[in-house]
C-alpha cells in the first residue's frame, strides 16, 4: 500500500505545484482512496504529473469543512463520476476566521447530490481502512480552535470541529494514522485510535496543527509522542516547518517532512 501526497504547502520537485492545503492519495493495489482535495484543483494537475488518474479513485474522504481541504471538491466531482464521498454532518456548515473571513465549503446541491455518505460511527470503507468520526478531548490542552467560528442562522458560535475525522489503516500488529489538520489535537486523535484498536502505532502522517501552539501544548505533544513511540512521523501542512525541525530533534521516531510529491509505502 502506498500513500502519495498530491498537494501540500511545499514541493521539492519544481514540476509539482504547492499550495496551503493538503490532499493524500492511498493506493492499496485493489482500491484507490483520496483523503482531502487541497485548496483548489491543483492536486489534479499534480496527480496527472505523478501518473495518477483521478477518474480511477473509488472513494473520497473529507476530513473537515475548511477550504484548504475541500477547495478541490467540485473539480474532483466533475472529473470523477464514481467515487463515493465520506464526511461528517456539518461539513457544509459555514466556517469563519474571526467572524469575518469565510473559510468554509460552499454547498452546491446539484454537484453533491447522491455522492455523499455522512458517517457518525467508525466505518471500515475497505478492508482494514477505517474512518474515525469521533475525537474525544482526552487532553484539553491540545486543541486548535482559536478565532475559529461556525455560523448557524445569523449567529456565530465557537467552532470545536465536530465535523473533523481521521483515517486509520490497520495491519496485523500495528496501525497507521492519517490526519489532515488535527484541530481537535494530534494527541487526542492518536489516543482515540490507540484506545479503539489496542495496537501500537507505526506511522502518523499529516498536519499536526502545531504552528501556533503554546509552549505548554508543545511540551504536552512531545511528551505524549515519547510515550506513544510511533516508528515514523510524516508531518506537513499546519504543523509548521519550525515545529518539524524541533520534532526531528526531540522525538524518538523517524520524522520527515511530507511535502508535495512524497510517496511512502506501508507494509
């Protein structure tokens, strides 16, 4: 099974586009899954250059309703006529930064009709690949909600990202965790996965949302990762390049930056 980063904030190859966003492609050999669609349709351009046909994707999983993860949704649906889309209810709830800047996902009924399946319990969409829709706050210190709101009717409410989900790929003796933005906290995501599956963690890949974390939150995350002892961590997007450098020096795991075009094989 391979995971290819179709778009992320940075690109090492000059032939690939980068943008503030994230899209991961998972190829099991039998099934093809997309996890998020970046900020625009640029991930499709990158996929083409990487020899990946977007029309062949069987499933799309949307992590949460922010534009940098859903901006390529409609270009994808236009190009791919067969993929079922998994998300949580609330994916189209209007989201704002500071009550002024819209950062959510527009709802286009004719485009999404018949394509979405909204989930509210752990769902195995293909053998050993699970979507985890509930992320309890095991550690209150590790959340990323500041200045983020959702709008219901004419009123704004703090956004605690009830629409956020993540992916777990299970092997016989370990799990691999794919997270997009970790608004509800990377340690809360990992703890949820470990408690559900009761297995050690091989790989964590995605955005850890540490770029603006407090010193106390940073210490908590590092201490948690020391106890968790994952073997590999591919950080990107909202983690922050400076936090990536710090994690490289402080974590026991092999830490790498998961930039656009990166490919990793999990066994």
